[in-house]
C-alpha cells in the first residue's frame, strides 16, 4: 500500500494547530515536522509519532505497535516511532496533544548507543 495524498492532507488538517507544520517525502512515505523538527511519519497510511522510554508504554497500552520493515535477512523494529490507533485520528484535541508530546521528545538530544 502506498501513502495516499488524501490521507496526508487529512492528517495535516487534523494537526493544523501545530506551528509551522510541514511534510516531506521520506522513504516510501511522508515525514511530518513542526518548527523544523521531525516528530512523525506516515507510511502506508499509518501515522507514527516519535516516542521515548517514558511514552512508549502508553502507546503499547493503546494497542499500538512500532514501525517495522523487513530486509532480506531480518525484520527491523524502529522503536522510536509508534503507530497511532485509527480512532485517535478523529479526536483532534487528543491527536494534537500527542503530537506536541512527540514534538518535545523529537526535539531532545538523543543518547548515542555505545
């Protein structure tokens, strides 16, 4: 499945409360940024927000899953991005609140793995 321009437009409309919201091609989907910080991505019409160790459990409790893709050798899980449950896409207030939280997380410097 490809990322639909209509779906991207819908998500951007739902998130229009965010300052300087922009979208750009990203791999096989679209990256979303606000104030120059990428905090979300849309792949195959699924919206993923950046999470960290403090917010990941809430997403898992909502039944969410991390972004993942398969290579020839293995399945790669990107635990930095978790899918938003479809019912949240209709709840603009909650969606914007989660987006702002995700934006804060994405703006923080990331610890390097040793």
